């Protein structure tokens, strides 16, 4: 009887890596780089100001500087006052929620002038929990190619499609400002 192979054989001494191993390696690389660059992995007044400036320029209620650690960690955060009637968000969120995981994977900006216009992006925990209608995000990519996180703005109001390019450019420019700030921080 002939031995019928069902695919390539792998020697027992060869390590097979999958997506989980790649994520673990990527996370370790991200932590090492952030530590070497002296980037805070907790709330930062400088990053809060960058988030506020980005949200103000865009005319959005919320702005984030987001590092992808064990959780999405908002080292920069701007949101409405606690007594505004809008949802108040914390400084962390699951790595699977929101649209920033998509920005991390694609390594380029994601403009969503109306999240309900796309079935792919409308079915998201954040849409219902916070009531988001528009999202604009851009990746934070170090010169080494490592994606550290994202910057983004979100709002409960959809935006006209005619505004999408301007809003996308605001978050791309904010991402460049964050990376410039990181580059000029004292290196450890």
C-alpha cells in the first residue's frame, strides 16, 4: 500500500508558528521598542494634548493616542466632560474592539465617515457601546517598521463624504506629530 501524503511533511525539530506566536513576538518587539525609546505606556499629558488637538481640528468629541499592548492603551485621550451626557471611556479597551485593529493590520489610515455605510465596519462592539457613527484612524509606524499603535478620532455624528479626505489628513498628520514626539524623546 502506498503512503499518501496530505500535505508537506514537517520534521519534528522544526518549529511551526502560527498567528498567536506572531502576535506574541510582535507585542514583545513593541514593548522593547517603546522601552528603548522611553515612551510612556500609561496616560501622558503630552499625548492627551495631542489627542485634544486632533479632536479639536477634526471637530470630533473623542481623540485617542493608542498603543497596542496587552490591551489597547489610550496614552492620549480627549473626550467630552463627565457631565456632558456622552459616554465616558476608560484608558484601555480589548485589542479586538473598535476599528484600530484594522488600522494596525492594514498599516494605513482608515476613514469611516459613516460606520453604518459598510456592513464590514458597522457590526462592532464600540458602535453600540459608545454610539459611534464616524471614525478616522491612522497607524503609528516606527522607522523600523514596527506598528506601535494608532491615533484616531470618533464621534456620534456621521460626517459628509466630502469631508473624508480632510479628516483623514488630520489623523495622518497627528500620527506624524506623535511619531515626531516619540523620536525626540530622550532615548534610554
